[in-house]
């Protein structure tokens, strides 16, 4: 099968970019695959890209030329925002090529993309015909104008039927599918399917032994629950190591100076991430938004590390409470403290069993060996429908 992948790179390399690269390499094992990348720009170029995203003739032309040259059986689109724009879906449809679109976030439902506003879940846009409240709240880049324009782009293409031209929407969890069905997106459930992310198993160092500390790895930002994490460990006797970069970096650094049990590791290489995941007794994942499918959790599973995560969105289904980790109530500092203490008091044998269950979760759900089956089922269903 000939498969064309299309993706708009973010200005800063993100999880979606890594997923696309991994999927490309995997698909190449059994299929002929080519990729067409677009790049989100900063400054004036980025502003023009964003403004033109409603009807980007240039990107549609580039897609048409690539299709005419490569002649794919399937076109699989990942991120369309904003260098690409939704017009490419209409062009692919016009050329009568089946379209698969992986939905990595909730941008089609709300311009915030993460359904979060000022640290609280924000779902008002799901039922509104047009997300005026999101616009007034400036949920995209803290700008009324930019939030309005993004909302208008999605709304306009809903009105002219662009989103109906996609043959299959691939969501990362059943939870995401249900959110779309509960919203006013108005694409029937039969066009949605679920395919989790995956990770190629890392090379682990057998000499590394488990230590007694806890670990956070991720973006240091509000939606990741950094303030919840810090508030919890300021009142706990256990050591937390924090790795990552982001707008709340100074808050983390300040916490590490004031409290001896809070250690900031900075931004780590992929090799060091694996090593740290092996060392820690558990990964703390206090995110306060629904998430898509966090790669950090899959990485932790792949080295047999349990997770203590907020009972919300993707984490609710990925973590089986008291099996491969623990849940705690999202944004609840006291519940997080109690859960961490509960985990720490477990016997070594129970912790080892949880670690084994975490690795089992990886092999049974998130290993690359399973992905070909997912892809074959999705692509075959689309081709049959055509």
C-alpha cells in the first residue's frame, strides 16, 4: 500500500512530531511511505500563515502536486494547524483519495485545544454553535483576535462540510471519541476509531537499580499540574526530581532552592530520561487537563515504572488503579499527598508487582508490534468504504 503522511511541524519540537516520525518508520516496514511536512513559522511569516490558514491555496497546491507525483492509496493527515490549513482536506477529497486524520488534541472542539482555562477544565465550547466564551476568555495565545480567528477557521470549515470529507478520525483514547460525540462537531461515531500511541522499547541499563525518590518529567506549565506537584511535595518528606522546561521553570527552581526534597534536573536527553525513569520508584503525572495520550506514561510503562496520575481523561484509562499505578483526584493536593504516602508505604514486593504490571501494560497496548494491526484495520476499513 502507498501511504502519504502529511504533518505541520510546530515551532518547537513536540510530542506529535515524534509520533509522526515513529509511525512513518513503522509503516515503512510493510508499506511504501512518503511524508509531506509543513513548518509553522514565528513572527510575520507565522502571522501570515495563521491568517491564510482558512484557505491556504499554497499548501493545497503542494499537496495536490505530491499526490499526483506519488499516487498514494491513502492520505494520513496529522496536525493541520496552522501552516497547512483545512483546505488540504478538500483538495485530497477532490482527488478522490481516502483521508485518515489523527486527532492529537481538541482543537476541532475548542480553540484552546486542551479544554483548559486558568488552570480549570473549560468545556463550554463543546455545546456552543460558536465558541464566544472561549474567545472572550482569550484561550488561544491570550488573544481575543487570534482566538476568534482560529475559532472562525474551524467553524467556517464545519459550515462548508470540510470535516465531513474525512473518512476516518483516529483518536488516541475512547474518552476522546466520546467527547467528540457529546459535542456539536456533528460527525457520526462510525467515522471515529481508536489507536493508541506507541513507543519503541528503549535500551535499558540492567545495572541501574530502583531508588526511593519520585519523578516528574514533562513541560513545566500550568496544564501539567506543576503547582499541584510542588504544593504536595513542600509538605512531604519524600524526594521529587523534576525534569523539563517551560513557563513555570522559575517556580520549580525557586521550590528547589527553598525545599531540600525538591530537585530540578533541567531538560534531559532521551537517554537520560530513560535512565531516570528506571531509577525512580514511581512517575508522578499530575496533569489538570484531559491530555491526548501522554508519551511520558508510555515511556514509564516501557521500563516497568508505575504511575501516580490524576484521575482524568486519558490517564483514567491508561492507569489501572492499584494495578500499574494509582489515581488521585485532579488538582487535589491533599489527595496527591495521601496517594504518594500510600504508595511509599507499600512493600518492595508489591511495588515490583506494580512495575511488572506497568511493563505488561506496555507490551499489551503500546508496543510497536501491535501498531501494524491497528493501521491495517483502519486503512482497510477506509478503502472498503470507498
